[in-house]
C-alpha cells in the first residue's frame, strides 16, 4: 500500500473527543503545528504560520490517548496523511487529516511519566473475534515511581549545588540478579520486573 506517512511536532489545540463506534473506539483532536525559523537580522527565533490537522487514533491508541492528553500539551504524532475536499456552505474546502499510528509527548519540551496499560482479557464473540471497544484500560499509577523520584532529586540537587552530590544520593545499592550473574542496581530491578 502506498500510504504517505508523516511525523508532526506540535501542540494539542482542542480537547480529545473519544467515542465508541462499530469498529472500535476512536479519539479525535485538532493538532497545531507552528513553523519556527531563525531570523538572522534580529538574531531570534520567530514563529511562522500555523497548520492545523485533525488527528484520529483508533482502538487502544485512541483510549490511551484520551486518558493521557489534554489541550496545550506538546506531542509528536506519526501517522498516515489524508487530504480530502468537502463542500460546505457552497464553498469547496480542503481538510488535512492524520490517522495516527503512534503518539507521544515531546520530551524536548518537558517530562512525562509512562504507565503501561493493563491488558484486559478480550471477550470473544461467537465467531472468535474480540468485541468492538475491547481496549486495554490504564492500570493504577504505581505508589512509588523511581524515575519520577530520581528526576525530582536531580532537580533539587541542581538547585542546591553540584550534580555530583545528587548522583551519590540517587544511586541505589548494588544487588546481584540470580541466574544471570550480572550486577544491577535495585532501581533497574524494580523497573524491569512487572
């Protein structure tokens, strides 16, 4: 199939609308992408024009997106580009849509905490296919997130003094993982076992 795929970096312009359809849940929102250009004369970055796209995300991606994203957040959207024309109020208009394949927060502009979605056992129909709308739900947030704590400690250390002090405070004791003979930190062991 000769689809045109694009990767867009921008901000969520409208609230994410999620609804169930016969083929599964879908999330839709408007996405604003503003070009940034270096102005040599003034020595500053300046904003160019803003392009708006309608982003659609289906099934589990849509459900996770609706639970994770709000207006104004910076995202990276990768998906299939569709350009369509429609007649409204007697005028021909062109719309640009993106069927999202992957969506994530733009970590160049902030931090995010990832939570793996809990897999629900799909209820099979009589023909063996999962029912529309059977999407994984987000599991509860962990009581103690070592990555969030490490970032908070690093920020506090950077504010109070040297990064070397922060590194020694956040380093976890070493522990041997049996069977592999490798030595890894307790933080690493916490994150990889689930």
